[in-house]
C-alpha cells in the first residue's frame, strides 16, 4: 500500500474529510465539442517529447483555441472556467476523488503554452515542449504538496480541514463581482508559481527563466505574485500563509499557533521528497485533435519496448567489442522501463529521417529512429563510437 493510500484510509475515519466528486478529472472543463474523454496515460519519471511529425489539421480551430487559451490563462475569461496555469493543467485532490486523484496535463496544453509563450526561445520544439511540461508539472506538484500537508493536520486534529475550507471558500468567492471564473486561493497560486520558478531557476539558463517569468506576469492575481516569492524567505512565507488559510478556523478552535517565524511550515510539504512526489500520479491526456492539431504531432516518449535492428546495424554490432555488445543488450532492457535524460538519450539536430542517439559506454552510441505512424517498433540503424557516428 502506498503512503497516500494509507493516509486516505486513515482520513476515511474522519467524518467529512473525504468526498466523492461526481466530476471526471480527466475531462477539461468546458471544452466544446469534446464528447469522448481523451485517452490518458500514466507518466513516471522525466518524459521526452517528439514533435517530428508536427502538423496542423484545422488552422482556424487552432487559432481559435490559441486565443481562448490565452484569454483563460491571462484571466480574461468570459464563461466559467479555470484561469492561470489551471487553464492548462490541474490537480485533482485525493480528498475529492480517491481513485482518479492526481495531476492531469493535456498534450494540447503543452502545444498551446509553447505557441503562446515559449516559441521565441532559441530551442527546438521538442525541448520547448519539455520545458512546458516541467512548468505545468512543478506548479501542480505544489498543489499536491499542500494537499498532503493538509492531510497531516487533519490526522492530527481529526478534522475535515480541506473539504470544509473548500466548501466555505466556494460559497463566498473572494470577488463577488467576478462570478465567471472559478474561485481559487490566491496565495496558494503564488506559492505554486514561485515553486515552479525556483525549480526552473536551479538548472535553466537565464533566458529561459526570463521567458517563463513573463508568462507568469501575464497571469491573473495570485498567480503573478509568484514572481515576488521566489526568494527563500518570501517563498516560505507564501507556503506558511497558504497553510494558515486552510487552518485558520481550526487553529482558533484547537489553539494552534501557526504564526511563529521560527516554525518553518514549508518543511511540512514533501517538495524535496522524490518518493512522496512520485506517489502523486501524473497523467497525460492525448487531446491534440480537439485543438485542431493532427494526432501524433506531439508524442511523449517514456520508454522503448520494441526495437528492430536493421541489417546495417547487425553488421556494425558484430564488429564491436564484446563489452559494447553486452552494454547494448543491457541498455535495451533498461529503456523498456524508462529512458535516460538528455544528453544520454537525445534527438539529433537536423537529421533526416528524425534520429535519436542513445549513449552507451566509452563514447559509443546507438542511433534509433522512431516508429512509423501506426507501428510500435523503433529501428536501431547504427552503432559505433562518437566519431564513427558523425557526432564530430
Ligand atoms: Zn495552481
């Protein structure tokens, strides 16, 4: 049983702590014309994207979707719906749905986020889609972390904190005049965007961080304040304020002091805990057709389960050192489970047909070509060392 399953079964003993939402979290709210739910797949680890077959099927629909996504993200919504990052991806709480809770990221959102806010970056589309994925994932992981912290307080106080807070919150939206968009807790969105920027800032070049910052600047109140909460102190305060918001009423009743600056509430969030974060299921929704993009234009690659070795490859393989041959056999098994991160597995720039390079030991590489549409097997087309493979 997973950690969260254990938490859920404990919460079941607290009256009103859990509910069963009728909603289907894999459906994007109010997308018109979508009758069938898009196919969803579970994503583990760090996926890689391939847009080698990018093609727009319906230019008018694509333009319309871009404009409506921009308006939703920037808070100019005309009909009811989610705004800010939640217009692109969302987290469904285990408090509301014990079976299908988790993070949902549609492929269409990656394409839209890229087109609207990332396309000027001097990177190829596959890398920008990967960036879009991490922007959405890091933001939503913060919502999971807050949910998780709330559950701990619920177990301590034996009280239905999260659902009661949400019920009160939804009953009195903070801006009564604005009834067109869903109410959201502004400080939690500040913390979520700050967390996302902090995560990107650790590894990404300055230019990427600047571009993502201007994406955040365009988002509505709460979200855009994430820009001012990326420092350690401001971030800890945004997280503490988020938890205090959930706990306010209960803190009075139970005489909890959540105000002490020496008590770092940030530590209650499992953000640095890879195992805890891995408990939160992430699902990708294959909904490209709904925005006028040809299905298969963006593919998320998590593993390679089937490989056909070309004759040329077999000939080259026979000439290799036994150690290299053994390494390839081992690697073939590993990539059935997951792919290594770039540059250990990466698409080669400007190769036709599109070709990926997988690093083996001692500078050796295997070149792989993705499956043709409708087929599943990758083709291993060449093996050799760095020089032989034309990597210069
Ligand atoms: Zn959010």
